[in-house]
């Protein structure tokens, strides 16, 4: 599963004339991720590796039905909360917001009018929503923005991906499973083990407020749940469900914005 082969055109492989022609009708997909610590067992590019695979695989499937162009994955994200561990490259929130604004503006100048930002890092989630809102106010654009796990949430719950672990968590059982399926040679063994936790909330019930605690990530050693629960077999099943859900999301967005 580590071959990123896509039948959807890749922006960076096109000439300027190709881009101009494609922009008239194609949906532009922008994957965004992070380079940050993922515990002692996963590579710092975990979010990047996962979202790029999902984006390109889903785009390849969607391209059978509608024109789509995949922009280069933005590897760096808003990850200041992981800086104390090292192994992290981060933009602060304000800089990351402006970076995405500038990229979307560039794509608008390039001629694209329909865009979808697909996110693979939790720290980016709120920012991409704001960018989509603000850019659609400023320009005649239609922009979608979502994290891949939210798109695939119901399918992942049906697969019990929340049992005994956080979904998506950070460097826990879920992400470890995905990396064992995608790039097992990058996963350091033995996997850290943590006492089994209760299931994550499948209903995603909203709390009456958001709580952030200084030092939280250091207290849990930079990973959210039990990495040892992740297996390559589970990862392959999760990835298939995620790619299928994201493919359908792209096609639904395409239908809504034509």
C-alpha cells in the first residue's frame, strides 16, 4: 500500500498551460498535514504519509467520474503543542492561517473555482474551516474543508475503530495501524503499550466548553492511547473504509458545486 499511484493529474506534474486548461472544470484537491513527533515508535511524517495516500487514492477513484487535480500535499501544519518533544516543524496558528489563505488565493488566480482541503492533522482542523469560510467570502469560490477521519467516522465506528482507543487519537492504536499498513518499515518495534482505555465516544457529543491544559501532551508522553493495539490488518481495513468514504465525499462535493 506504499505506492502512491494516482490516475488523477498531479498539479506539480502539469505545465502552466495544463493547469489553466484543467482549472476551468476540475475540482482542486489540497491535502494538508503536519511533520511532528509521533511518540517513540512512529515517524514524524505520519500525518503527511497517511493523508497523501488517502487523498491520492480517493482522487484516483473519483477521477473516473469527474475531473480532479491533486495539489502537492502541504507537509507542515500547526503543531506548536508538540514542539516540547522535538522532532516537530510547526507554523503558529496565525501564520498557518495566512499560509493557507495565500495558497488558496494562488489557486484562485490559477483559475480554480472549486477546491477541497483534506486534512490529516488534528491541530489543523479548526484553521482549515476558517480558511474555507473566509476565502468563500472574499472570492467567487466554493470550498470544502474536512479531516479524513470525520468524513469516514460512521464507517470507522461500524468497524469498531473506537474500541479501546482514541479516534483518531495521536500516535495511538489507530494511527499505528494505518502506518503498519502503509509503511511498516518506518514503525519502530516493540510498540509502546499502555493500559487499555475505555472506548472513544462514537457519538462525538459536544462538551459545553473546550478544555485545554498546559503540559497535557507531556503528561501522556506524546501519544494518546495504546499503540500496541494497532495491527497492519486493522490498518488495511481502516484505510479501505477511509478511502471509500473520502471518494464519495469528493463526488458529493462535485455534484453540489456544479
